[in-house]
C-alpha cells in the first residue's frame, strides 16, 4: 500500500470510531491493513492539520494511556475531548479499554443489528 492510500485508510478507520469509544494505534493500523504499523498511525495523526475532520483524540496507546506527556497542552486537550464524549480518563491519562474500547465485536453487532 502506498503512503497516500495508507493515510486515507488510517483516516477512514479513525473516523469510524464511535463517539464515547477509544481504540489503540495498533488496532487502527490492523484495521487499516497496516498490521504492526502503530507508529505510522501516530505519525499520520500527529501530522494531520488541526482542522482535519478526524477524531484523533479517540486513539490511545495499547495500554489505554494517552500518548502525550501528562500535563502537556496536548494531553489536556485530549482529556477534555474524551470527557466531553463521556469517557472517564484517570489522572494518569489512562482509559479503561474494557469499558470504552471499540472492539470488532461491537462493530459486527452494529452491522448485524443496526
């Protein structure tokens, strides 16, 4: 997959993450056909223009933590965006993936049952 197609695939997957749900960089990569390219997802989202219509804030590290340094402006912005959607974020920047994670099963249920 060339770079332009990879970027488009990453953006398409991130746009599909439902409000109030989160997923990991690695999961986005896998769903975009880029298994093992989690860092690429991080770079693509980090390089996206500020006005890009992509809910970048719904993407976290594999352990459910926000990737930005705690207390940084970007960290605070991501926490604020997630909390607006009802996602509980701990003071250390961790989100309970069991509760808020976007899984393949949820996607399949939505496809089958609406």
